[in-house]
């Protein structure tokens, strides 16, 4: 990790304050003064500011039940960021591992461990996400095979990866996908001439929303954290 980031993780300093401290020559890595904020350091290096040895805070792994009209962003826009719901220190240092649209509710994972969240976000990792979808028009059983074979999304080159469609009733389905293309679920149903009128994410990998109330959060269990390593 970059040394300026390590300083932020182990002190109350902001990134720009960390850069100032570095510039002043007060920071040492294994006894050597380091001034460049981009210098890479490892947890087993001894890093001190003016003789005070730093220890990085442990990473945080959190699940939030996202309400409607909130956004998966670190800055507020038309709607507030879901990070306002996460009542932990420095909540805005966390990042979102797989965004949901403002009009989508459900499970969102937030963390400050970028290497770990890569295993959720990267399309190469095939991490399963299950959505409950409410549709404007009735859906036919034959679409189970269509979703399994892959859907041609407008503006995309290939087909979507195989998806599992589970029909609950004519206008309510569960859909499991392993990708996270822009507006993917809405575009998949648009491609078959239907329209998503309600969308809710229930699961990412082994993490289920369960009965976590809307707008509430909890830490992931050790087993849940391990699952994505
Ligand atoms: N697919 C969508 O279309 N929207 C979401 O919020 C998530 C998946």
C-alpha cells in the first residue's frame, strides 16, 4: 500500500495532512526517511512519525440494507450516499463493492480493503449476486433457458454470462448473475421486451440480507469475510 494511505489508516490524519507530514521529513520506514507519498510499504515494515511507531487499523467489512433514493457513491448527489447509514468512524473512507441504482434496494457490501473487494467486483471472479425482480409484464417459463444461454444487451459485444432465472410468479422472479455490467438486470429484461418495476438485491456470494432491517448495517462474520479471500 502507498505510505500516505498507510498513514491515514493508522492515524487520524487526512491524505493531504499525511502528505505534509511526509514532506516535512518526519516519517521513517525501517529507520530511513521517506518523503514520497507514493512509496509502497508493507504491514511488516516499521513506520514511525517522529519516533511514534504506527500500526494500521484492521480492515472493516460491512453489509448495509440500502433504502430507496440513496446512492452507492462516496459523495452525495441528488440523493444521499448510503455511507451515511454506516455509523462507524470515518465511514466515508469505506468504498462500495458493487453498486446499486438509486431506485434499487437491498444488500450492499462496504469495506476499506481494496484487495478483498476486488474478488467481489472483478468479472473474472464470477461472484454470484441474487436479485428479486418485479416485472411489468408476465414472464414465460421459456425464458429460463434464454437467461441460461446468455442475453444480448444493447451496446455490448458478447452475450451475458449464464444466469439463473427462478420464476416465483408471473411478475416476480429471482435472478442470479455473476457479472455487474451497468444497469445489467434492467437491461437483461429490457432485451426480452419486459420492464423491471422493482429491484432488490438479496445475496452476494455467501452473504445474505436475511432480516437486516432497511437502512441498518452489520459487520460481516469471519466466515463471510473468508469466503471472498
Ligand atoms: N442491475 C440493475 O439494473 N440495477 C442495479 O441496481 C443492480 C443490478
